[in-house]
C-alpha cells in the first residue's frame, strides 16, 4: 500500500460503523464495472418463468426446514 492509501485507510477507519459500511459498499461496487442493462429484464423473465411453473403444478416447493437441512448436509459432506 502506498503512503497515500495508508492515510486514506486510517481516515476511513475513524469513521463510524454506518459510514464505513457505506464506504465499503461503494468501493466494492466500483470493482464490479458497469451494470448490465439487461439484468432487470432477465430477472423479471426468470421470476415469471418460475411463477408459471408453480402455477402449472410442474414444480414443487421445498419447506424452509427441509432446505436448511439439505444445505447443512451438503456443507458437512465437503
């Protein structure tokens, strides 16, 4: 880290928790690059597809308790 960066970090660490969290979020977001202009439409289409499969009865839901147990089992197997 450069001296300037170390100084900026020291200043940032003196901020309150909320301000540090906001700063961290902005810094992380800046690494992502530009937003995908088609993302919102793609998510809307995916949500509609999933609703349609539920409405058609071709997909079944899993209870939260069952999903938590399945996830825990998957983690333990790793």
